[in-house]
C-alpha cells in the first residue's frame, strides 16, 4: 500500500502521533510525507494562473507539484492538522488554496476517484469535528470517494501530557479506521454522490455556454469524460 501524508504542522505532537499510529496499522510499504509550512508553497495570492494557463504556471509550482504528484500516486491520502481556532492550520489551508484547480469543477485527476482519504485532528478541548469535515471536504471535491475521520479531544497540551486512556483510544481507533481503509483500497468504488457530482460538472464542461474556461474543457475532453469514459472505471 502507498500512503501520502500531509501534516498541517511541523512539530511532532499529538496529531502527528495519531497519524503515525495510523501508518503503523495501514502497514504502508511506501510512504511520502510532507510537513507544512516547511515543505509547502508560499501564500496563494490569486493570480489564477493554475486555472487559466496551467498548474505549471503557478509561482509556487516547484513546491505544489511534488505534493500533487504524491497525492495522485498514493492509495491512501492522510491530511492532518491540530485544531487551530476551530479550523485546520493556515499552512494546510494555504496548500488547499493552491489545489483548487484539481477540484471536480475544474481539472480533477482521474486517479483521485479510486483513492481513500483520512483526516486527522486533535484538540485540547474544543470540538474538532468541523476541522475534520473541512479537510475531508477538500478531498471530496478533488474526487476522493471515501474519507474517514479520526479526531481526538486529548485534554492535553502535548504528547507527554496524554493519559494512558487517551493513548489507548488512539491505538484502538487508528486500528479500526485502518482496517476499513485497507478494505476500501482493496475494493474501490464511487458512491451515488460522487457520480452525481461528476455528472453535474460533465454537463457543464460539455456545454458551449457553461464551459467558460477552455483549459478546463480541454482537460475533460482529452480524458474522454465528456463522452463515455469514466475515471473510476478501468478502460
């Protein structure tokens, strides 16, 4: 199994520990790992080059594209971030801003429709469900059909403060999610919602009136998606 993990932080705290426990149970034979902001791009300033001219024209393409290629390569994509003011870290959100051109609305990569996503978030005491769903939303809009959520309210400020019961909870939940993720990798499929989203934007890209961006439309046509080809099927 191939796993790409994108850490929304550079320190190896509770969230990192949760993701590392997942990796243990996923038994990934190959792992590509990125720590933000160190391995990430500069701030996206909305030049629209990725949309209109191509992703290679992004001023931060040298940092963005290695991460994009790692996501396309992986069977499982893990996004993790501590809960920062009820959201993912600014560094991770900035990376997601750079990946908007890969949303289904624009130029999704066909391989994403066969992948499994996992979002990971720890918080000291605040609810973290919203953070998990926010990260998951990014993967869903890139075409990933199934995203599992792994959250923990730690009641601690660091790994050294974690009580035994919390460490046991991390192990138990990581094992359970990993079993489900491995099963999904072995038997990938796209649900009704994913197919519906694809068909909506297929219709837009097939229409002369709605396809406002030639770069996007050319991509859909080149993949055969405006005809009978579907990215989740073997052709």
